[in-house]
C-alpha cells in the first residue's frame, strides 16, 4: 500500500512552488522547497555562518496513522555550502497539522541566501512502530554489555 500524504497550502503560500516530489524514480526522499512569505521572496532568507532559521514551506500535511515524515538535509547543500539541519532527521508525526518548516543551520564560513522555490530538504515517509515500555529488574547479558560510544571498534 502506498501511503497518501495530503498537502494543504497556507493562504499566503505561492501556488507556483512545487509540492514535494521525487526527482527520480529511485529517489527515497521527496524534495521540499522553500516557500517564502511575500515580503522576503525577492531578497531571500539569509543564513549567516552558524545562523539558524526555520525555512517556511507554505505547507501543512496530513500523514496517515502508522507513518512519519522524516525531514532530512540535502547532501548538495551540505557539501557545497555547509548547510544542514541541527535536528536531522526531523520528525513530523501523523497527528501534527501545523505549518511544515525546515530547521536549517549554516555550518559554512560564508552567509548563504535561501531563495524562494529552492529545494532545501527531503521528506522520507517511514512506518512507525510504537513500543510498550516496562520497568525491569534485569536486562540480560550480551557480548557488548555496557560498552558505550566507540566500544565496538576503533574511532
């Protein structure tokens, strides 16, 4: 079964900006574009080095129960300009109906201007399993045991 993501544009959003879409047949993530408010569309949204901003998409989504939308950075923006997401991947839960924004950070050395309509992130739809948590007196033994960060190998 292919999940259907219902998408609603905000009243102020530019309808010419494409809805999330897969650029190739084998793409795991659908590209999400910046849909900037009318007052900053021409100038764009400037991210200073180490600056953070929520980039508006102009969208709200309804994700089916049993799924989540993971918002992931685009590798090209990361490699070429140092742009990323401090909370990557971001999660949009199936019961959230607010504005879809992309939290971005500029790890680069120079300011970067996000342009209206620019692809800024990817959305990956993934199944969700909710577990039940129970208090336990014992967790059992494993070969790894309590070994933490870096305990299974070099680095």
